[in-house]
């Protein structure tokens, strides 16, 4: 099942839906806080403006979680997941532009599998993790690489507005331990990896993160990026493609000063 958020022509507020065969979208009630129910209304996907599939209170991202990316950056293999936060204000949806800030001369793409939390979670054991996951979506951990290198810590480089593209929807029926993650820029393959190569798989990440902080419904855990990260330029089209989910596409532009 693929769950999405969208705007339809006759409503101002976001609407939830399920993507059916033939590009039909069936309206449903919120997947959070109770059983998701169909309302009976249907739409054609092409007539809808897709929104970020969730509006998280926080994005908990994981650095250096693919061995090939660790070696690419010349870093040591971490003993525990390396966590950092991206703000909710960085989130954009499919088709929205990634805006390159004037403070940076090098902004990179980073394709990632993202986990969407279903319900409030704190100190969750591995055996119960599946009960707390709504599903998975595509994520681009856009990073001002020159600022990251300069600052040592990662907050500023990861937190600019538009630096957290999410979408296009949430898939609840994929195997997060064995799916291919790719990134294309202007149609050229730049990254390709499989979540089998994660240093810390999804179950471990949810358990570890929830031992540190409370996760709220709609919060996102970004699981890390494979090797091949590189720069984005104005006019580029960047795509994150994840097997079983779909493609998250965003144009790249310069942010006005």
C-alpha cells in the first residue's frame, strides 16, 4: 500500500489518500491516531499536488551508515549510530525546488531510505519495532559539504530550508533490509546501494534512537546514504529512487539572497 498527502482543487487543507491501480487515489482518514478508513472519494493522481507524505516534528538522520560511504569520506567505522537532527522547516515534497543558499559553494545530494514512525515510541525493543513503523519513503539528505567540513559538527550544513526532500509517498510493504537505493542527477546514475549494506539496519536504528528520545507520530528516521555523493548545480534535476517505493524528483535552483 502507498499512502500519500495531497492538495485537491476544491480543498485548502491537505488530504490523505491511497494510490490504487491506474493512477487512482482513494481518499482516506489520517493513518495516525486510529484505523485508516476510506471515505469513498476518488481522484486522478495527475490532478493532484503531492505534498511531503508527513510533516515530522523532527528528522533523526544517521551519518556514516554504509561502509562504502564511510570509506569514501575516509572516516572510521562508528561503534554506534551517529545521529543528527534536521528541522521540520527543511522539509519539502515532490517537485519542490531545492534552493542553494549563498553561504555555500558546494551542496551535495544524499539518497536515503527513510522510516516513518506510526505512533509515539520510547525505548522500543527490536522485537516490537514493526509495530511502530507506518512505512518507508524516499529522502534526500541535502548537505552543504563545505560548511560541514568547516563547522566540524553538522547542524548548519544539514538544516537550510529545502534541505530535506521527502516523498513521493509512504510504502508499507517493502523489505527495508533488502532494497536498492539510487540517485540520478539529470538522468545520470550517481549513487547505487542496497540496504543490505547498512552498518546498522532499521530495527537497530529505531531501538537505538528511541532509547535516546521520544519519537512522535510522523517523525522520520533517515538511514544513511551509500557512496557516490556529489554536488548539485542550478538547473539540475535530482531523483532519489528506491525499489518498491518510487521516485522522489526535485529541481535545483539558487535561493534569492
